[in-house]
């Protein structure tokens, strides 16, 4: 009997666990370790953050799903890996600290035959002084509970505007190295929509503050695509939306600190600016979770298994070289750790070999560099590929490992710009591949036809439909495996 352990129960981990249980006979054990008791469809947190959805519409408890599927579940967090075993037990092990109520702080070592690290990101609010809703001076939609708090603060802003008080709302990224600009983009335009619906848009200034060097970069170096038969750039496409909705944009910004009612940011020219606000929703940068690694002699080998960022090393080319010399071939295909073949990393938990957008530094040395996005569709696709590879290995099938390279993978993003089935809209973007390949597509780095963008009401219908479909899939309802990642 083999035991496969999955660390994390987000999009990639939950997907991997579902497919492992589908592919492996019941004599093999699938174990999920997550510090959270609930699954959260994170893309819909923006709607919770405006009050359009309730928290219970985007989360559900994991334990009943796993019990029904025959998956072992431990509400705990991983703190250390022992991929060579220990002096007293040669089996690879993961060290856990339980977070389950009544067992908080309890520790355990769990042996495994294969392990998928899909722990997702650590929300690194500490990277910017004063950032974040827990002891800081800004809001977040990164978790459902954060989004509930943010919606309550947005209601206060609307009431103040109705009372005749002018309001400034700042939405964006809270550090020069953030990723997930798309979530900030979505929330900005959903807030703009809600302010219009409330009849107070004229009393509110909406400012989008981003570490993207130019609008439409989204951490993927921007895109060139077709729209209504014409070729355009994601920069022009995005800028037109900002002008149309009257949203002020500040790009190339690295937030240095967030104070009560005010923030300080540095621009690409090295100048420091202060921006006062009545409401600020700023996304944090991501880092890997602080998991250590030890060899059989109990020596620290964390740097062998993990990159300095805390994300796990996989079959990527991490050779340091100038940005201009990186290529699509550097990106991982199998997500297997090169030192310990029983270890895999999926979704945000794998260490990318380099940025997709060109990193920049201010004259003061401050890094302004959007990190590569690895959320949503890529996370699910990678999680499934890791599960399929491990299933083949467990069952003794002599097959190559499954591939899911982001340099060969297309991705679609449907970004809500107003949540209403009659008057809402969404910006729908498709890129192929996610990581540009200038050798295959020398003009733009991506396929000229399959990379495109449109905006309209139909996009909102698609976004709303995807919300329900993916929650249905995550609950392992009838036919779940037929739905795409």
C-alpha cells in the first residue's frame, strides 16, 4: 500500500487529491493536510468584498467531502520535511502541527511514499510596514473573512459619500513584488460599479495603485491580441477601460508603508509620494510557507529542497542569468523535485525560474517586479498532472511523467468589472501560452489568434457560471471529473 500526502487544499491541492482518489485503488491512502477546515473559491472573494455575495457562498467544509470520497484529512500545517527519513525510520516523513480546535499545537510525523506540496502562498503582509487587515491599516480580499471585513468598510464609505463627504478609495498592490494584479483590477471595477449603483460615484475618487510598469501587464509581460478583428495591446485595452470608468491609475509603484489613512509609495524614478485615503484594499506579496527540510542525519537541507522565496524547487532551470537570456524552456514540465523524486510541487507552491514581466529597480534600488501568476486554471492543471504522474508511479506503469508546462499551456481569465446579470460586465482574456515563447511566436511571444480579449455582459454570465461550476466540481458532485480544470 502506498500513502500519498497532499499539503494544502486550495485549487491545486484539492484538485490533486480528487484525481488521486479517482485514479488509485482504495488500498492506497490519499491524505490531505490543510491548516484550514474550509475550501474557498478565491476568485469570488471580490464579490464578497463588495457585499454581492455572502461568505458561505464561496466556502464549504472539507471534512465531509473527504469522508465521502475516502480521503484522510488532517487539519494541520506542515512545518518540516524529512525526505530521507530519520536515523530511526528510513521512510520519508512530514512533520505536522495541528490547527484543529482542541488539538492546537499537537505535533505528529507522518510517513509518506509520495508528497505533493500545494500549500499555496503565504500572504506576506509583513513585507510592507502597516499592510494588511490584521494589525495593519489596509484591507484585503485574499480570504473570505478578509473580504467580509472589506465589504463592511466599503458600506461605511458609501454611507459617508451619501452624507456629502468626499471619499478616496485606493485599490491595488501593497508592495513592489506583488502578483495577482488581476484580483486588484477586478475589485477596482467592482467597487466602481457598486459606487455607481449606490449613486455616489461622483463623490468618490477611485485610484488603482499597481506595481505593473504599465497597465495591462498583469505579471505576464502584457499581451498583444485581437479584439473585434483588430490587433491591439493589453495596455491600450486596459487603459481605455480605466478612462471609460474614470478610474485614476498609478503604475510602477512600490508601496513602502501604510499608515492610518495614508500610504507612502516609491515610483520608478525613485521619488517618494504620499497618498491619503479613506479606504484602501491592497494585496500583499506572496512567499512560500516556512517549511524546513532535513536529511537523515538531521542536517538542514532546506536550501536543497526550497528556493530562497520558500517555494519548492522543481524541474525548472534556475541558473542565474540576465532577464533577456531566460527562455520558455526554463519553465518546469513535470513539477518533480530534482533531488527527491517522490516530491512534487503544484500551483503557487512551485518556485518559478524567473519573472515573466521584466523586473525593474528604482535609482534607490527598490525592486518593482510583478511576480509570475500561477493561480486558477494553471494551478488546477498542474495539480492534476502531478496526481496523474504519481498514480502511474504507484501502479507501476512504465510511462513518462505527465507534463503541464506553463510555456505550453493556455489560460483564460474572466475578470469581473461589475456584478449584475443585466447590467454587469467582465473582461475576458485568453492567452496562449501563459509564458511567452519568442522562438515559436517571434512577433508577440504568443499565438496571434488564440490570445485575445473582449469585455461585455456575456463575460459576466460566464464568470457567474464558472463560480457555480467550480464549486460543484470541488464538492465532487456527479460528473465532476468531466469538468475542465
